[in-house]
C-alpha cells in the first residue's frame, strides 16, 4: 500500500490568501480521503487475519485435546519410529 505524499515544500506564486487557503484545504481533504481509504482497507485485512488466527488457535486446541498434535520438538522422535 502506498501512502500518498502531498505536502512537499512548494514555492507559492503570489495569490490571495483566500485562494491559497482554499487550495490547501482541497489538498488536505484529498489526503484525508486517501488515508481513510487506506485505513478502511487495513481494517478489512486485519479483521481477516484475526479471524484466521482465531480459527488456527481453535484448530490447534482441538488437536491437542484429541491427542493428535504432531509437532516434534528438539531431539524428540516422532511416534511412528
């Protein structure tokens, strides 16, 4: 995801203060909209990841309860030897 860069230093041409402020407000509104879209997308991704972790945690807890966990730790020999 690319985060936009809007506010690079600029040399502003001579214009009324109102015009300058209106342009700055328009840039800020665009930045807020873009960032809001990024946050919404990240929220969806994070929710999906939380659900996946929850599912995997429950699956592993069920495997341990069933006694069918198959993780070999260190020098421990697997049960089929």
